[in-house]
């Protein structure tokens, strides 16, 4: 079975290439990252809407399928940003592992960064 993260990167790259070619979009990587960051923020706002964050309104149940759809949209733009920043699935994975280990060290007071320990 293929690595799922690598497959996500492959399909996102294909989609990005298709959209950019079909719509004749040619921006430098830095501009793509800015555009994708903005789109990511909009999608995160849609996650907030689906999670019913407005405490001043009468509560309504979260619709799980809509929430999941918005989270997948967040992933689309995040992976696009990774691609344009030069990250592939393996480098994202390795970077995540390193940061996760550092976060644990911080929480245990074992990092050079201070102020995190319990």
C-alpha cells in the first residue's frame, strides 16, 4: 500500500499543476504561499463556523460531514503551501517528528527554550 501522505502530496501537486496550467497562473513561490495562506485562513474560519463557536447564539448541533469537509479543505491548502515551500511528504514527516520531540523536551524542561515546563 502506498504511503498515504506521499499520495496526498502527489494528488495535490497534480491538482495544483492542472489549475495553474488551465488558468494560466504563473506566480513566484512566495506569492503562491501568500495566496495559499490566505485561503487556509478562510478555510479555518469556515471550520470555526461549522464548529458553532458563537456562544451568544442558541446552540445547534455540529454537522460532522460539513466539519470534515472543511478540515479536508484546510489540508488541501496546507499541502499546497508545503509543496510551494519545497517540502515533500518525507521532509514534512521528518520535520514534524523533530518538532514533536522538541515540544516534549520543552514540556519536560529539557530544552534550551524555557518557560514551557510544568
